[in-house]
C-alpha cells in the first residue's frame, strides 16, 4: 500500500535502469507453468519441489476426468479407496503433463524454457534477460518469508566465461549501492560440474555413513537421497558435525578450480569484497560451478536477500541445446526491508503542490492552475470542497506538500498568487505562468 509502494516503484525503476545499462532486456514469463518444468529444472528432490509448490490439476475436459477416474476405479481392488486421499494422487499420475500446473516458485526454469521454446540460441552471442514479478512457495509466513513474494532477477545464457560471473555480481553490488544498502555480505562458492561433484558426493556419502545416525531425521534421509542438502541443514545440534564434513571446494577438478580462481581474483581486482563460504550449495539442483548469496544483517533470521549462480546444464535438462547460464534473483520483499532499514532511498513522487482556493470565483482559476502544473509533470492536489484557510493549510501539512499555493479574491484581482514553502514558511507572490518553473527549480 502507499506509501510503501512508492519505495517499491523506486527500487524497480533503479532495477530497470541498471539492467538497461548492462544491456539486459525484460522477459515476462507466465505465472502458471507445467509442474514438470520445475520437477525437471529445479529438481524433484529439492524442498521447493517436494514441499513448497502450489500445484493443481486442470481437468480441461470433465468427461476425460471422469473416464480417467473410472479407469482408476476399475484398477483398484477396493473402489471406495479411490474416494479418499489416494484419489488425488492416482488421478495426478494418470493425467497428461500439460494439465498439471504450478504457480511458479522461481523463474530461472521458466526463462530457460522460453529460451529453448523461442530458439533464442539461434540469435548468436549471449542472451541477457531480466524479470520482476511474484513467485509462490508454500511457507509458514513470517517477516521476510511469504507464500507470495516478489523477485527481481536476471539470467545470462550462452557463455561460460568467468568474467560474466563477475560482471553479474558487479551489477548487483552497483544496484545495492543505488538503493542505499551498504550493510551486506557477498558469499561465494563453487559446486563444481557434474563430474567432479559426483566424485565429491561419493566422499561426502562415505563421511556421512559414520555420523548420520547422530544427526536430525531430515539429514539421515538426505545422507542417502541427496547428501549435498545436508550442508543446508539449519538444526543447531548438527552444525558441529557438518563443519567437519569434507568440502566441495577441495574436490573441484582442474577446470572448475580454474574457473573459480578466475572469478575470485577478478572480484578482488575490481574491489568487490566477498567471503568464500564452502557450505553454500544452494537449495536448487541446477547449479554448477559458481554459487553466491548476498545476506544482510538488517534482516534477522531471513537474511538471504539474493541467491544465484551458474547452471550450465539446465538447458539440456529441459530438452534444449547445451547452453551455459548464470543468474540471480533478489527477494524484493527482503530488499525493501533492507532499503527501509538503510533509510537512504525515499519513496518517490512526493506531493509538490497543494492548491488552496477561497471564495467561489477562485475555484475555476485554481482548477486551471492545477491542470497546468500536472501537465508539466508536477504532483499536485486540490480539494473541491471549500475550506477555511486554516483547515486547508492543515491538509497541506498532513499531505506533506512541498508548496501550498493560495488563491483568494485579492490574489485573483492582483493576478499574483501566494506560494508558501511548507518547510521554511517562506512565502512570496508569483504570476500563475511562472509557478511551474519556480516549483521545479526548488524541488
Ligand atoms: P532462491 O534462493 O530460491 O533462488 O531465491 C532467491 C531469493 O528470493 C532469496 O534469497 C530470498 O530473498 C527470496 N525468497 C525466496 N523465498 C522467499 C519467500 N518465501 N519469501 C520471501 N522471499 C523469498 C532462486 O529463486 C533462483 N531462481 C535464483 C537464481 C536465478 N539462480 C540463478 N538464476
């Protein structure tokens, strides 16, 4: 709601500006996508896909649904069972892929889907795309964590060059500066490529065999299904155990190591401060090589404002040509909390002028002036109900107008209006034609 939305707009316009400077074009992907996209892209074993997606069956035609239902009943030894919780799962399994839909939990998979669908790889060079919009995850809502939240994100497709990793991070840092956030940490890691990661996962699995029974139930399961996720565990008692586990950064193959070293040395060369964080493996399966996050101390528990990294295999995973990629998403809700805490960026478009009129004959010229000032792009307010001057000035104050313009019978006669600077109290007379210029100069 206003005035907060003013701040959201300022942040978004800074984002549009910076993306334009780095030559990104905006992409708007659908909010509804096929469930299969995220299962394949984000990974069936991830928290997002397993627990957090809002998915539903869209039975395009009811007859078909009834037919499928009859088929299930026929198969089931006890038809009544199919009425229970099992029905939904049974139907889900038999319905065609294009009828299983999900409210997008993130946009990277969608962007890569669009890249493949529209053969953007035929255009040569790298494709740089950005998006701003709502995402949906099933969460227990709390400060900084919502079921519908907003991301500002960017993706670059078509280059493996580590300098692009650095450019993407540099752009983020510049954006943070522009919106006035100074207190943040850039955490960075490499999760290697599928080859060196496979070797590391074997080492990790081995190490976990000895300790997993002392860990939380989730970790015990992950130790077998997806050992990398153990490193994300937040359970206090598990932390000392996790600290001693082998680290992926020590198991990179020579190419991945070289890539990571080029990224970090170039970050250093550009004066971008980072912290290598070996446990930063990120909660999505598509990542390869560089992963990064930006956290902010101003945010308390939900302190990750940005998550990102490379995903060199994602295009192939989604049926496209081999295409390396890198990108990030800023959690806009959390970013706004940090922007508010920093208190540098202010909501845009404050009220420039409040026009006060006194006496029936003054309403028409007052309205004319309001229209002229608005046409010049100034933010102007007028009340059409007549008010005593004291009350009207109170309204101007409450609306935090920068100037009040007072038009009474006397002003009308002299052709000069009173203009009052609401902050300083300074008051002068101006001809209507000179007001726009005067106000613009003073704002
Ligand atoms: P992610 O880490 O899942 O990455 O989300 C990025 C950011 O979105 C988080 O750091 C956080 O600020 C915000 N966020 C996530 N969930 C919530 C929530 N429930 N409420 C509020 N904010 C939330 C991705 O989504 C990847 N697509 C990032 C990426 C782009 N990697 C490569 N390209």
